């Protein structure tokens, strides 16, 4: 399968802090993957590298390729790679109606602007996606009046507007109640079953759906383990990753972490 992400010997900084030093990671199309790590592991920096919001240190032996290319027009890239991040959720103005959140995906902008052109076909596709995600009736609702779960669905619709091959989701159920979490995960599972490749970036074990087959553990800017889910998601590995004794429970293809020890 072609490679979506090829990171080789990448070093990257956030401000004056070096987050990655010689990071290497490859993810192929069709390989539904979770990148799992505690706060401070480098997950946000990785997302910003993939979104082209920051760039790695320029070195001869270092490269970061997306779909085989180091250089992309950001609008062209969005037709292949849709990213839903926590940072993006904070950027929309409260008065923005839901439909504008979705349409803004065509231009990779925040909200829609007077110089942008949207055809009837663009608006019809936006409505179709909102109907698929169960939010069409909220299209005129102001962003600030939405629940966190509703905002997440609109941002997912924004990412889907260009029909990308791959979705990168940043802690997608953070802040959602159980019902909203289950609904969102079910939507993501449907997208994977429909052929989308999903890369999940999180520290929440319960967010990992059964369709995820590969686990990458990230800690202090380094990949500490990488492989099949059943081999990597173990009590020992997660206890070391989060620096606390963890016992994993399994049910219906999902995992949950609980404190290890005696009741």
C-alpha cells in the first residue's frame, strides 16, 4: 500500500523547546492507527507538522513526506488529508453558523469570507455530509450555542467536505459525555468501514475502536513501541507509558484502563 506519512530523522521545535530529535515513523494507506501517549509526549507537535503549521529542522538526512511528497499546496493536501484538532475547535467565532463551519473546509479557512466562492454543488455536498452526520437540522445554529459534541461533528463534516482519503483525529471524544462519545466513535467506525484511513492521536484508551489495528506509543518525543494492537496494548507497556500501574480491560473490541492493584 502507498505510504501516507513518511517521517525520517525529523527534529522539530515548539518555540525554544526541542520536541523531536530524529523521529522516524511511517503509516501506510489502509492502516488504521492510533498514536497514543501522555501529555507532553509530542502529539500536538506531530499534528502541527502534519498540518504544515510548523516545519522540521532542515537537514540533509531528514525528511517529512505526505503521500510521497515533501512539498504541498495546503488546499491540494486537504483533498487527501482531513485533520480535526483541538486547536481548530477553539478558533471559530461563536456567531459562526454550522453550515459555514462545513463550507470553510473548501478553503481550509476559519469561517467563510466574502472573497470565497461557493457553488450550489458545494452547498449541496455540505448539506449531504451534515445529513450523514445527523447535524443538518443544526446548520443555522451558532457555533457557541452548540454542545461540544455538536461542534466536533461539524468539524468532522468540515474535514470530510473534500472527501479526503485519510482523517487525523485529535482526542475526538475529549469533553463529550458517554452518549455523545459513543455516537462519535460509531461515526468514525463507519468511516473506516467505508474505506477511510483513520489516524487517531490521543491519550484516551477508550477512544480506540476495534477497527484500529496498529498502535504507536509516543513518550518524550520518541516512539517507544509500534506494532499490532494486541501486542502493543498490554498492561506492562501502558504502565511504562503513563508512569503508573495500569490494568487493561477488554469488551466488545474496546479497551479500558483501570488502576492496577488489589480492590
